């Protein structure tokens, strides 16, 4: 992860934004101490679709309401 000071960020904001667009994470420091991170924006919709596709591989779709032939005790 690249580190940049607040003053460098101010002077090079356009370049830093371009780097982040290309996937780089940047740690911002003030007086040598970390204060923030700039991370690439994620496409939430794509993430959700990927998770649903992974779930599809493990899920079994079928009739969940019909009896399964087992006797249940009721009180």
C-alpha cells in the first residue's frame, strides 16, 4: 500500500485519484501518522451477483412445504 502525506495529496490529487481508479489503495498521513485511506470503489451489484452465483452452487431448490414422510411428535 502506498503512503502519501496530506500536502502531497493536495498537490497531486488528480494523479492519486487515477491510481485509485486503477485499483491501488493509498494511505494518507498527517505528521507521519495514518489518518485515512483511499480505496477503490466497489460495484456492490457485482459483488451481490457473485455471492448469489456461489450460493446457487450449494443450494438445492425444491418443494419445502410437502411432508417428507417422517412422523413428528406434537404436544
